[in-house]
């Protein structure tokens, strides 16, 4: 709610300001999101699906916005180092193994995170390379 | 005269089109065999057939071609820890499973190519997580020396070990459609949703063909 009020305010400021071009921040977000989508398609979509719904009980969905919010700072670690063991998503228990993707760079991971946390019913805004760099220092 | 020709042509095209749709082609090797019937020599075309086989399924029970008698079936090759094309293939194979669930004339046969790791209990856990129960969709385990050549010779699907591959195993994602006489009647890219739609249509054609 707070977020959307904020968003509307910004939008309002744009309209009032008569500015038709997008701000640098907004452009940055769009850049992250669009490349993030491509990176998602080549690195994640096989398992998690083009709609983020996963595959039965084999691969969990990315539609649990509470999980993604709660673990926002662990997402980079999950992508980089993989994930194994019991987790609960949308009230269902999954016990699988996600392979590590150590080859992905911080900026690529940031773009993927920006994509998944703003798709499939999630809306969390930009997560940039600097944030990912920080996240990766505190992997569980 | 010209008009007549035109009508004849249109009729011919429509006829050949509808004809095309009620019978599927035969794939694989074919052989001409001469038979003598009533003193006359008759040449018959004999198409490649899936040879008899023996595997162990997700319930640790033996599975052979006899389990598929009177059925058309779709065969593929995969392994449970495969993280490239397999999830896509089985997301698509679920469509086949859902559409023909409970139909005694339709089966699915998935062969693992990871003989070391994919023991029956692992296949069982995989099947259960995928939401599969019963034995309409069989997940089977064979012996290592036979599975690669079996895939290539019987189903025309390449599968092999490759040290250069990150997972060490390489295989193609074909869904191969087999008729009740164990002939190959279609091959579809199991990672491609449109080709799998095509497979679903062809399965209906094949089921109808058998009824005639």
C-alpha cells in the first residue's frame, strides 16, 4: 500500500512536472528487467517455467511473494550457490536440489532477481549489482 | 473445360489433404519382403519394429513390450537429475498424461539413461513428485550397455556419455510415438510446446486409425 502510494506520487510528479521522458532510475529498472527476462529464460525457465509456476512438486513456483520478500537478500546466494533441503513455498513442502550457477556474474544475478521479484505476482522494484555484491557476503 | 479441370484439381487436393490426416506415416528403416501367396510373388514393405525389451520400473517390477500390448505409447529418454531439457520435456509430457489419463489404449514409457543413480526408488520419488500414480506412465531402468544402443537402434534417439558435458550425459529430447504393432509413427521435439500439440493431434489420428 505504502509502495503504491509512493508510486502514484512519483507518477503525479511526472505529470505535473510535464516531463514526458523517463527518469534515469526508471530506465535503469527497465534495462535490468528486460535483460533479466532473457537471463531467466536461458538459466531458470527449464525448471521454474515461463509463468514461474515451477513443475508439480519437483520444482517450486516463484509465485510466493512472501517467501521472495522474506528471503530477498538470500536470493543471490540461492542462484549462485544452489539450494538443497526442505523449503516451504505457498504452504507446500519441497525437498529438491537446485544446482549452483557459479558462472553468473553479480550484474547478471541482479538482473535475474529484478526480473523474478517483479514478475509472477511479485513487485519489489530494482535490485542492483551492488546489492547483490553485498548479499553474497552473507550467504547462509 | 477449364472450369472442370479446376474443380477436379480442387477435389483432388482436398481429397489428398483429408487422406493425409487419417493416417500417419511410418518412420525408420523399411525392408521389402517377398512372399509367395497362392503361387504368386507379392512384395510387402516391412517397417522397423521396436524389438522386445525388459526393464525394471519405478515400483521395481519388470516391464516388457507385453505391458504395452494393445496400446499406442509415447517413449522418451531422460534422467531424474537432468537440469537442462528434461524438466521441459516432462512439463510437456504431463499434457499427454493429463489428456489420456485412464485410457487403457495409451501408455507412456520414459527410460532413464542414468543407470548408476536413477535406481527404481529414485524413479518412484521422481514420479510421485511429478504427480504420477498408477502404471500408465512407466519410468524404467535398464542396463547401461544396452540403453544407449537401444535408444539409437529402436527409437532413433541419440543418448551417450560425454565427459565434456557438465552433467556427463547427453541425450535428445524426442517424444517417439509407437503404434499397437510397435512401429514408429511419429517423432516430436519434447521441449517444444507446439510440436507436443501436434503429437496430441497425431495420437488421436493413430487411435482412430486402429479402430478402422
